[in-house]
């Protein structure tokens, strides 16, 4: 495929949303590691800011194998990027941008940390602690699911 033809199909909204999510997630994790290192903070009702680290993936799955988790996460993230940058405008672009941004943010956090773990800090009741990138991944998946169920074409190919 020629470079010109490839460039015509890239959705820059996906890239912009992904970058915004990545930056906001990094800033919130920096804040959490500094402010919450010694104590949790009650926000409201059953919501707390509580610093925790996750060597696994969602719900601490595979927390005993962080290297395998990191490799698998990078492979999945790259596959989503390859498809996502060709998203149709509108909901698909937003969904892929959130998904890519959240995935990339967690990969960067995991690779930057030693040992390789993701910073989590949002605690809601007894639900596992999570972060802004996790919220973006979940929201992106839901946006794409709704778009697909409506019959929207998700990519421009």
C-alpha cells in the first residue's frame, strides 16, 4: 500500500484522544505516587484514593508473571493501534482513541516501573482498585461495542 493511500485513512482524532488519555493518566499516576504513598484519602461515600500496584492485568490476573504480562499487553496494544488508526470518524474514533490511550498509558507505566507494575489508585467500594487508563479502556470498549451493535462500520478499510 502506498504511503499516500495509507495517510489518507489515518484518523488523527484517534491519535489525539490517545495522547490526551496517556498524558492525563501519567499525570494522575505521578500525583497518586506522591500524595498517596503514606495514606489513603476518602473522597466521598464509598470512593477512596488508595495507592496500590498491580503486576498483573485487570483484577491482578497473572500477577506472578509480570514479564509475560508486559509482552502480551504490548502485543495486544500494537494490534489495536494497527486497526484503530483507521477508525471511522465519530464514535469509532473516540472508542479506539480511548482504548489505545488507556492501553498505551498502562504499558508505559508498567515499563517505566521497577519492578514492572501498574499504578492503581481509584478505589470504589470492594471493587478492585483501578486507574484512569483502566477507565479509558473500559469506556473505549463500551463505545466500540455500542457502535458495533448499532451496525456502524468501525474502520475505514
